[in-house]
C-alpha cells in the first residue's frame, strides 16, 4: 500500500487513486463494519418501528480542546439529539469538508476519536463523504453527521408532554463546554483542569427509562445553554417555568470565567448535559439514578413547570428577588460546536 502522505491534498477529494487511499487507509480502517464496507452508492438498512433522525454540522475551533475534539463532538452532538427523543442510536452518516493542507495525523486522530465514540454509543457508521477544498475555503475541517435511532419507549419524550407541576432536573453542572472553548481561544491557562462535558447521554437516558421514570421532556443544553432550553420549553408548551438560581450547579472555574468576561453560565453551551422534566413524585428517584452515574454526580433539581407566567422563565435569585431569564441575544462565542 502507498505510504501515507503528510498532509491532505486536493487530490484526496478528487475521486481517484488518492481518494481511494484516504478512504481505505483511514476511514474504512477506523469505521469498519459490514454495512460500510459494502461500498455501494448508499447503505441499505433494515429498520424496525418508529425511528428518530437528526443532522448537525460541526465547525468548532480549536479542533482539539480539553475534554474532546471535533470528532467526539460530531458523534455526541448527533447521538445525544437522538437520546433526547428516547431513541437508542443505531446508524450514522458522516461528511468531511477538509481544507487542503490539513495534517494527515490530525485527521487520523479525529477520525479515531469518532470511531471510539461511535463504538461506545453502540452505533455504526454506514456511509460518508469526503470533500477537499482549496486553502482558505474552510478552516481546517468541518464535519456533518446524521444519525438514526430507534425510539425505545412510547410515548417518547416531547415538549408537548410538559405538565404543570413537573419537576425540572439538570443532569450536571452547566457551562463547561463553552468555558473550555473560550479559555482555549484566549490562550488562557485555567487554574484547575476544567474539561468540556462532551459525553454520550444515551446511557443515562436508558437508565432513567428502564427504571420507569416518566421523562415527559428531555433536551440537551447545547448552543444557547440552559437559558435557551428553558425558554424554548416555556414558549412551546405555553406553560411557565420557575428556576431557583441557587440550585443550578455551576463549577468554580466556570463561574470565575463568566465573571471575568461578563457571561452568564445559563447562556453557555454544554455538550453532555441535559434537562429533564419528570412528574414531581418521581423527581427524587430520577435524581438519585442520575447522581449514581459517572459525570452526572452534580445532577440537581432546579425548579418546576407551572401554569403561571405563561411562556416565561422566572428565575429566583440567591437574594430572593425574581427576574425573567431571557433567551441569550447575539452570538456570544461563534464556532463553539
Ligand atoms: Mg439538542
């Protein structure tokens, strides 16, 4: 077999011999499975019952950060959206948009991260595409992933199932991914080893569902953070949401960086933290289940759904005053995921 080149060239996207080299030596080797290796124009899937499908593009900079890289993010971002519908991730597709000159070794590291994450998720990558564009047309690497998952429980979690009186739980401390990317961009040395929360959420959801927790609604608090999820839920359900600020877990480094830059931890992105709405009678059980899962020890009950102040999120501050928690405005930090 040809020796690996040091960098990706336009020829690797040309559909000829170099493209074959990239596909065989990198993608097939990392993602090998029977469906992918059929190498036809499309993968043929045998699907059963109701499925969920979602797609995302990833443009994060830097490509590698503390706690993950763009490859892990591309997998978790997509399969976590499936998990939020109560769906077990099954199949993924993936498209790479590569800038000419990207180091082969860097692409290899990222592809291997993806393969590990897909394997952990219990899913298969079944088809993909690669394009290489001239220098300057993209920044190093953009990835688009699409996922299909099998809905494991009916009725599946949905904002339509939010009920007045539901307890709201957050699965961990908020704002870590946003803070890590901000610190990396500013070349800032954090005093503690703060890592992105980038992780798979299906294992936690599966545990809740199999314990009989009625997850009325689930949503991962990605771009726009906790503020966006709660506001979207209040608006879509035509119910109100009440949150106690003191109960929302925020780590010290996240709080510190937010104070320095004037950000609100509620607005910062997470990549492995979700909000769930459960009947209040099940709140304690759901919380105990979550807190027993590694990386979810900080899970906390943060508030409730109410039929007052329809469409709004009301935050009770540590001093007992109340204010509306608004949707984040503008773009705090572009290219975060
Ligand atoms: Mg989502």
